[in-house]
C-alpha cells in the first residue's frame, strides 16, 4: 500500500476544493429556493466533484453521521438539512468568488469538470448494463475518480499547479506526482473517501483507475466499471470507435462484456448529455481536450509587481471580503434551530473559511466557572473531562477568553506560558499546537473555539486573526441569542403552564359537579323506567361514558401520567356498546350506511377499555365529518393476526369519503396546526395513535383520494386467552 507523505496530508487535510463557479452559483440559488426539493439539490451537487466531496465529507462527520453510512448525495443532503446547506453554500461561494478575485484560484477547471461528469455518466450506464446493484454508487465513484487532483491543487496551490501545467495527460501527471511528491492523485482521492468510513469499494475504484489492464481484470466489479468508464472517455478524442476494439477496449469487453459498438453508443449519449448541461450552465466545454486543471493565465506572466497601491488594494479587498463573509454567515446562522445545530454550522464554516480540519469547542460551566469540552459528536471525549479554571495562568484557553483576543501556542514568547493543559488539548486534536479564539458577548463568557493547527497552518492563518476573532464573535452572538430565546421561551412556557393549570383546575371543579348530577339523575330515571322498555343497558353505557368524560377532564390537572385501571375487554362488545350510544348521532342521523362484520368469539384484549372507546369515538367522528352528504362506513374485526410475532386482533374502520388531504398524510398521527384545517383541532389522529400505542398496538392507514380512508388497528390479545 502506498503511504501518503505527512507533508502532503497536512496540505490536503483542510479539504480546500475548487469548484466550477457556475455550479456554485446554481447551488447557492437552489439552496435559497423554498420550493426546491432535496432531489433538486442533489441534481446540482452531482454536477461538480468538489461540491459532492464537500457535502459527503460533512455528512459523514461523526457529528452528523450518527452511525449511518452515507454514500449517496441524497442521503448526505437529508442529513445536512436545508439550513446547514445554505450556510455551507454561502461560505463556499464567498470563498470561491473572493479567492478568484485575489488571484488565488486562477485555474480553468472546464476540461476536468467535463471529464469527471462523462466518466460518472459512463460508470452509471455501465453499472446498469452489467446489473451492478447500485448505479448511484458507480456514478459517484466516477465523479470522484480524479478528486485527488483538486485536493492537491487546493492544498498545495501553485506548487502543484506547475505539475499540472507541465503534464500533457493524467498518465504523465501520475508519473510526475510519484517522483516529486511521493504519492499521486489516485492515492489522495482514495484517502478522502476513506475518511467517510464507507463499507464500499469506492475508494479502491478511485485508487485503481490508472492500474494496468492486466491487473484490473482481477479487481472488484466497481473498480472495473470506473476503470472502463475512464478508458472509454480517454478514447473519445481519438475519433469514433470502430467495430475493431483497441487493446484497452478489448479488456473492457473481456471484463464487462461491452463491445466496441456499445462503447460508441455510450460515448455519444453521454457526450450529448454533458454538452446539454454545459450549455444550460453557460460553460464552453466542447473545445477543452485537456482533462487536467490548468492556468487560465500563463503562470510565468501572473506575478504582478507589488507596490504600495497593490498592497493597499489587497488590504481593502480583505476588509470587503470579511464584511461580506460575516454578513452572509450572520443571516444564515440566525435561521438555525438549537445550540448543537449552530455549533455544527460554525465548525463547518470555519473549516471552509480558514482551511483547518480540526476544530473543537470549550464552553464555560457557569455553576463552576470553568472551561470544559462541549458534548458534541466528532469532538475528542477527553476534552469533556477537562476542568480549566478561568484564570489566565491556567492555560492559554482561559487567557484568550479573559483577554478577549486569540492566543496560540505558536505565538512569539508563548511557548513558556503554554501549560500542560494546552499540550493535552493539542494531543487530543492530533496537532502540533492550538489556536484559541474567544467566544464572548459583552461581559458574558461563553467559551473558546479551539483550532488544532500545525506551524505552517498557523503561519497561513496569522494574517487573518482579525477575521478569526470576528468570526468567533459572530458565533458567540448566535449562541447567546439562541440561549436568551430559549430562556425566554421557558419563562413564557412556565407562566402559561401555571395559568393553564389554574384555569384547568377551575374547569375540572366546575365541570365535575354537573357531570356528577347528570349521572345521579340517570340512575334515578333508570329506576323509574319499566323493564319492558329494554333501555337499562343503554342507560348503563351512558353512565360509563359520563365516567370516561369525567376522567378526561380530571386528566387536565394530573401532574403525572397516573396509570389507569386496566383489565380484559372484548373488542366486539365495546364496538356494539359504542354503536348503541353513538350510531344514530354519527351514522344513521347523517345519512351514512353502516356495514358491520365482527368475527365472533375473539379473544379478549388486555388494557384500558376507555382508551379503546376513545379510539373508536375519534375515528368515527372523523369519518362522519368527512361525509356530510352521506356515504358508507365499514367496521370489521378478525383474529389470528400477528403483531411482532404476538397473536393479535385486527380492527378495520373504513369510509367512502374523499380521503385524507395530502398535508395530513405527510404528518399522519402528528398534531396539525389548528389553522391548517378550519374547524378541526388538528390533534384527533395524534390522540388515536398515542392511545393505540398505550394498548401495545399499532395503527396504519390506507388512503386513496376520492375513495376514502381505511384505518387498520392491531391490538395484541391477552396472553393465555386462546380463541374459543
């Protein structure tokens, strides 16, 4: 295995990847389009290798990944979410525009971009042709196959640009890379994918795409696909592929069964698709035969003479750049929800802006007046065990916070003042030293941002310490604003809860008396009615319903979820009792035909009888309201069903109404905002779902627009109660 030299790893670790500005501009537009879907975002991101690598790198970070393997753009974008994507897009766009203005990125990526997209398209087509199980993975591997070139260019700048400029093609470049760098772009690209910890051959496909044909025939399927796509695209400039295959195309045919005729068809189709995309983005790619990034302005003519005026303009440009950066970030950070989300966005933004890959946070524990590591995924757990007193003599971290200015172990004269705690933090981050930026709002100490840096990285960042400090101030303000809003909301919630409890107790007291009077009156009336009227059962059921309503009212003031009385009940019996009481109100009186199919001799269910009554009441009420002009409702039960391997009873409640609206189906069984459906509280189905869960069951819904809705409930039967 080829090892990447430490100096090269240090250069590429910050993942400074130049992107096509046209794609970045489109990406920035789509992220701020409220109507754009994740599929729209994925389509744009998938048009640029550098942008795809950035998204997957952030999505696969321990802070966001959460144990799930992210190997597709769709997955990555869902993990990041729209708000974090907006922040990243703003940082990337600002970095790209101002870096190009300053002359830091003067490379034309058009040929590279076109080659990467063609290989991606070809890889996807080949994968589908040979029945590879994941064509999306093949597309991504093809898109990333030369990403190492951008990593080296972003990390090493002009020193690598000279190698690119002196190489006619990738083969020549690879030889020069190995002789002068001790590694090459295939190994660097594979290193990046390895950082994502994928159980995939994607890294190998990138690493092997320049291997000899004699070796590739023994490689895995994905490596053969990407290698073949690369070879097929390389032959496009040699004229149309004839029926006679070249030696390399013969290997493609031997390994994957793709003939020279197939190759010609694939080349034409893929080229047409990429040309259409280029035209839509206003990119002139047809005349670019060189697939390597190259100097847009000849290298030897791009070194302007420095004078006082140029230095002044550079400083002015830096000020304007910093102002634009802070303004954009402030707008995006203000739209984030939660301290964790803000901290994650701040960390990823800092990585983009300052090119430092290892960043941590120490927050002040107000009760102890000490600094300690934040409980944040992707941050060394060791930092949480630190207890740094807010004393400038304890560490540079405390000094930076108290003195309100950045401090680093590389500062002149700082080596003696750096404490063992600073050494521990640097070791935890795996770096030579650290740079601390204070997080402070007015007199409020929030904490410090910790940048793990090498001496070379700090030398590069040092002229921008003013921006580092302003960025930390912005982060501190965002965190403090959110904390103030959280505290205010908690205070308001406490006040509202106290007021609600007082009103609820009054309601319970006032409602309890008439309910008790009504129940007693029903008992008196029941005794006076002759037995031949056969209404005593209905009167008993009505009394039970009054008890259930009384219990619901009392629950308004119950501080804890007091366990309700449970027992065995017969599903069919409860349905019949509820129909006797509410059948006329919900169905017959509304012109709704009732169809009933209750399987006899069902085993009993264990749980709260009143909970099942409430489930039926809500479902029937919803069905009745959905059919104001009349219709049909069907209620059925059957046994011998299984729920997670346990014998269960199934209850169907279906209607012939218009079906559920799309917005209800999207958040089924979750409370709707009351204004979404006028006349509805918006919580009926959420109550049903919670009651089914309380009974240990499960509920689902089958819905067809214009043909009604069908709710299916499974309730586990009582153990040891076989069917009669």
